[in-house]
C-alpha cells in the first residue's frame, strides 16, 4: 500500500514538474526580450537562463515519459525538435544574429512548447 502511494505521488509530481518548467519557459518567452538591445552580459545571462530551462525540460520530460512507458513518437519527435531549436539558438547567438535568435524563440520554440501544452502534457496526465 505504501509503495503504491509513493509511486502515484512520484508519477503526479513528475508530470507537474514538467508542466512547471514548461510554464517557466513560456513566461520567459512572453517577456519578448529583444536580444539586440541588451548588453553582452545581459545577453549571456538571458541565454543561460533559457538554455538551462530548456535542458531541464528535455531531461525531466524524457525521464517522465520513460517512467510512464510512453512510446508515442510525438514525444521523441518533440524532444529532437527542441534540441535542434536549442542548437539554432546557440548558433544565432554565437553569430550575433539577433533577428534569427528572436525568431527562433518567438516562433519555433513557442510552437514546440504549445504542442506540449495542447497535446503531450494531456497524454502524460492520462497516464498518471
């Protein structure tokens, strides 16, 4: 009985954590930070926040989907897409291409996270 409660609690907590990190990243995107107008130090700080949160999201959501034995290809596809978006964000940052960086964040990253909110998080919640 105790093990069942712990397993259920872990299951619920992991999905909530995925959703919380998703909301943190979404809130950051909504700030609409124009990288071109920031100081180099502030750019590094903001990009560090973003990439750390995306990495955490990918790691925790991957573990959560494995824990729940979720084999739907949408999860893997979304994770791969997020990693490519992160790579593009880093490349745009290194090239000081603020327009590309802003567009990757506003459109590509936001779209991927919206798919998580609409489709993938509900699938995880069903599995709890």
